C-alpha cells in the first residue's frame, strides 16, 4: 500500500521561483493530485484563487465539473467542501474559487482582467498533446498573452507574479512551449531564466503498477514506456547526432517554419547533415511553404530535380542526419508533403 509521501509533490517547484513550472512524470505519479490539492488548500486557507487552463471550449462544462473530485473524495480535510462549476467559474461553498479558461479564447478575457485580481496560480494539466495537430496556432503567444492578462498589477504594481504549472507525461519534446523556451528536458531538474522543468519517474508507483494486469499489458507497448517509465512516446532519436563540421561542406540554407538550418554534405561520403550552424552568406537559400517566403529565398514545391528531392533521396537511403530532434521533425514535415 502506497503512502501519501510515496507520491510526487509538484509544489516543491515553487521554491525555484520561476514563472513556468513544468513537471513531467509517469502516469499516476501524483502530479495532478498534488497540484489540485495545493490549489484547494490555497483558496480555503488564504482566499487565493486559481485558473484551470484548457485548450478549447469543448473542454469546458460537463467534462470539468468533477475534475477535483479525486482530491475532494480522498482527502479528509475537504470533507465539508462543496465544489461545482458554473459556466467558467469554480464555486467552493458557493463562493468563487477559480476559473476554467479555454486558451483558444484568451483574447476574450483581455478586457476582463479585473476578474483575475485574486488569482495567484494557473494550472494546465496534460499539457503535451498526443498529436501535433491538437496544439493551437500561435499557442505559446496565447499562453503569454493570457499570463499578461491575469498578471496585471494592482495599485502601484506594473505586474504580479502568477506562476503557472504545466503537468505532462512524456509524449513528445516537440511542442510549442518547449520550442519557445528552447527547453530540452532530461531526468532531474532543468532550469532557465523563467522556467524550471523536472522530469522524473516515481519508481514505487511504477513497480506497483507493473504488478497489475493492466501494467503487464502496458509493458509490451511503447505507450507503456511513457506511462510507466516516462520515455518519450512520439520521439525517435534515430539519425540524430552531433558531429564536427570540419569534413562537411555547406550546400544550402533551409528555412522551415521560420527557422534557418544549414544543409551540409560530407566531403568523402554521401552523408548529409542538417544543423543550426550555417554561414549567412551562403547564396543557396530555399523555403518550402508560403509563410517562409522572403526576398532572396527560392520557394520549392516539387521533389523533381530540386533540393527537396535530394534530401528525400538521402533520407530514404538512411544517409541524412540531424543535429536535433526538432530539426529532424521540421525536415520530415517538409519531406512528407
């Protein structure tokens, strides 16, 4: 039987005093439970309200009405606490305790910043999506815009410090938040100027789960690696490596999704390598989608006798390597269409 102390407590991330607090751990490790318990305690003891952030309006309503039930039902300290959702508001004992806000609608709240003056924490649970198409357009900008709305200062303050929790499983390191922060998570704690990220495995929970029938079934799948071992489900690091470029010749610049990568060719083999390193004076410059078109850049659509065709040939013959997983995913996206 597991004790409370056996579960992860996400709130220790607040000791780092960072705006973005990211916890990545195996399923049922305690991330969501500890964070929701913290939010309830902060409201009931100090009147500090919270925002429960979701992506879309379809996640508001009946789907979130019982989102705190696990904490309310298990913790004796909340036995007399009545919590309901009314429209976009969490009510505890009939008083406003927090809000559920769809990030897709953040623009609607810019003129309603007054409703957030007592908000002290934001929670975005299950942040990393199962597929890239689930993320919003300009998602990171929407997050920052909403934080600006919530964090507007009171009298004499330009802004308030309102930390946000991002809780997630290890589905993929390719997502708008990590890309914007240039965050590459690793086991343990990684810190930046405005973020802290802890990637962990709760071994006690994983061991107990492994003994269940479902755990045995999961162990035979890549999903099991993510759910139990916190291994990234959607990320494939094959053909990702770091090399010194002394034996490579810069062939072209590739502009993909606003990023510029250098395409290098090995002097003595047919191997290609795509890196964030390049010489900006290289005259051969290529873009692959309309949004990246600019002066002095050639727009390429076809794979016939073009740089896109060369890259595709290298890739299909296992001769194309990448400096990072993000570069690999960007290039593969181009080669797919």
